[in-house]
C-alpha cells in the first residue's frame, strides 16, 4: 500500500477498507455489504456502518481508498516521464513496469474494475476516479505528441481503455503466465499507438 494511503487512514479504517476490497474482489458488488465487511475484518457487527453509514458512503469511501493506492504509482510515473520528455520508448517501458507491479495486487485490481462499473451508475463514485484517469491520458497523450502523432488525445484514451482490458485478461491467465502476457500485450499496444506511425516508416 502506498504511503499516501497509509497516512490518510486510521488503523481501524484501513482494516475495514482492506476487508471491503477483499469482499468486493471475491463477491462482487452484490456481496459488498456492511455486514460482510465486518465479518471479513473480524470486527463486531456495526463497525463498518459506524464509519460509512450508508451503502453510498461505503462505495465512495472504498473508491477513494482504492484510487489512492493507484494514484501514488501514477504520480510517480508522471514525474519520471516528465524528466524524460520526448522519449516515447522510456514512457512505454515505465508504463509497462507500473502495470506489471499492479498484477501483484489482483484483489485491488478487481475492486478497481468493479468500482469503475458502479461509476457508470453512480456519479459520486465516478467522479472520484476521473482525475486519475485524466492524468493517465495526459501521460499517454504527451508521449504520442512527442513522436508526431495527430489525434493524440483520442489515441491516449484508446490506449488507456485497451490497457484496462489487458490487465483484466492478465488476471484470467495462469499466474505463472501473467507477467509475460502483460509484457507482450503492452509492448504491442504501445508500439502501435505510441510508437512510430506505420505511414511514416521508410
């Protein structure tokens, strides 16, 4: 867990929210209840609702927690890429490395996907993750513009959407095959969308 998340929450809150991540990852949105979170955390019934009284409060609190975990990595990636402005190859390698590290937290990834789906129905949940999504798109757009691509933002949005799909497919692969699949897929996607335009090659 990133230092950002650790310093934001109390010990009891982290226990409840990390338990909520596991419940959501294993039981889906339908199984995410205050009672299930309390049971997973090994706490008396009513503990979760004391911090997050309604279901919406639970969903938004959990979305903020999950987003904070990934935000730390995205912020660090942004800083590194800005230091290597114009180096599309560096952007590809560093983005792939970040995504590979996310595979080590499959429950958080699954929770992120479930909450993204819920965001299509619940605006308050959707708004929480929008800043992080825009930041990822800006990273990708900057890399594309640096190699002379037109329609950089469209390419960036396409790339982020495709990478989300790759991450989910990687989770369905045998654990021993996940890293290799992710590496090859990221290189292929970013090579096509970020790398040299085929029409510009000799």
